[in-house]
C-alpha cells in the first residue's frame, strides 16, 4: 500500500497489486511438507490482499542429485537468479552422506548462496511468550525476554576457503582455509550497524581475536565502522564467551554480527533457547537481486513424510520474503499475527508441545490450515 497526494491535504491510500515470481526449492526430508504449507499461506495472503504470486519449482540438494546428478545444476540456479525471491525448505539427508564432497546436497546450498551473492544472513531468535515453557532455560532466565538477531556473514570465511584432504609422510591430513577481506567484513559490518539502528541500538561483534588473524581484522574493521554509527553502542565478545552468555543471560543481546561459521553455530544455540529450532525463519540478502528465505532447521529425515514437522519456520520465512523482499509489511504482519494467534489458541506441532493441559497437538498440514483460517478471519 502506498499513499498518494491528491489534494494539498488529502491523502488517499491505494492498494498496489503486485505480481511476483517466487522460485521454490522444496528440497529433501521434511522440506516438501513444510514448503507446501508456506505456499498455501502465501496463496491465501495473495488472495486476501489482491496480489498474484507465481511459483517456479527449482531442484536442489538430494532431490537434484537423484534427478540431475548435481546438487544445483546451472539451469536450476538460473531460475533462482531470475526470480523475485527464493523460498527454500531444507536440503540433505543420510542417503547422500557418503557421496564425495562436491556432489553433496549442502554444496547446492553453498553454491546458491555464493551465486546469488547473499552475503547477509539474518536469523532472529525471539521467545514467543506462548512457548516459554518449551525453552530448556530456567524461567528466571527466560522471564527477562529473548529478542535478538544474529547477522551472519554468509558467503565468505572457512565455508568458501580451499578444502583439502591428502596424505603426507604416510599420514592422512585435512585442511580448510579461512580468509576474509576488509571489504567482506565491512559490508556485513554495515548491515550489523544498520540492523541495530532499527532496533535497540546495541551491536555485539563476535570473533576469536585472541587466536585468529581473520578475527583480529574483523574487530579492527568493526571499530573503524563504529565512528560512522555513533548512535549504536558497539561491544566485542569472544565466540566461546558468547556461547556461554547466550545460555546465561540472552536478554543482554540485541544484534550480534559474526562470521560465517560462528554464526552457523551460535544461531542453532540461539534458536534452541527460544523453545524450538522449528520456529526460526531467516533471510539471506545481498546488495541487490532476489533474496533467499529459509527456516534455519535442517531436513529432519527421521520425521519426513509423517506430516508431523513444524511448518512455522518456513511460514515465517515466507513472511520475511514479503516484508524485506517485496516491501509488503502489511501482509507480513498479518501472517506473523496469524501464527501468534494460532499459538494463543493452544495449537502445537509435536516439537513445541509442553505438558500444559491447554496444548492441542496438530499435524504439519493442520497447523498450515489453522494459520490460513486465522489469516482469513483476521482480515479487516
Ligand atoms: C545452515 C545450515 C547450513 C550451513 C548447512 C546445511 C550447509 O547448517 O543454514 O545453518 O552450515 O550454513
Ligand atoms: Mg546451521
């Protein structure tokens, strides 16, 4: 919706109908089930607010290995690059674990992130009051609230350095190279500061500068940038201490900015303390072009095909796509509100069930339907 000036003092609000082409990667394991629910929710949002979404299926991960012999063939990647936004379920599974490194499902995801140049991965970890009982932390800790965002560098560092396994003096060895340039650190650092500016203006830069050169450079660049963002309070924390502080007192954090691997590890920890990894969405964006939106959990092959997975992380990722990719904050708000209302009514997928008598266990598809029904009935 935008506002048009008609007369000097009369504003008229007009709906803007948007057509968007969404590349959809269902992926492996529970991926197809959770993505299906998110697409149904998107369809409902489109119908309610007068947009039109078209979906282009993309094969990636194990599904693409089975079909094409590659975790992300170039033709599939191209569909993503030409889209307005990419929605992803999850990739990977035991079935493909023994394949050589280059054709593992995860390689498809890393190639996608690199080729889309989505260097900034935002992972919000927020405790839903309705689910506080599912947090493994003591109530005295969760009562203080958890509402933080991890801004993770996504296209550099050890994930993208040279990987090598060889034999030397009759002994097998392996090495992974970690490298960061000042420019790579600066561009993610700026997003960290800008994210903090829109929130509570506290940025914690996490590194291991007591040991690693990449971390020393990281810290140096962050402090250089701090001069340009005087409204943001910058602090530094070593990654091992951060892992500890996240369980001791997560309420101290507003925005955390960190490199690729530290962000991978800390975001799993941050999600778990909020109750369930199944609830957390993420957005990966670059300086231009489509963004990539995915829940942070994996493909959970052990529960695949049983209709018991939690679709909320994917539904909320779709909401992030609407908000940050398509500038549809009204529609994103409506989806997030519908999720919250469904939780208020006591509906829970298996992963977020507690022993409260008001909890009502539902399947993945029932959860999707409840969100859609609520979205519809909430519409003014
Ligand atoms: C994540 C995942 C991926 C990562 C894997 C699947 C390659 O754990 O998105 O956090 O390590 O980035
Ligand atoms: Mg991870």
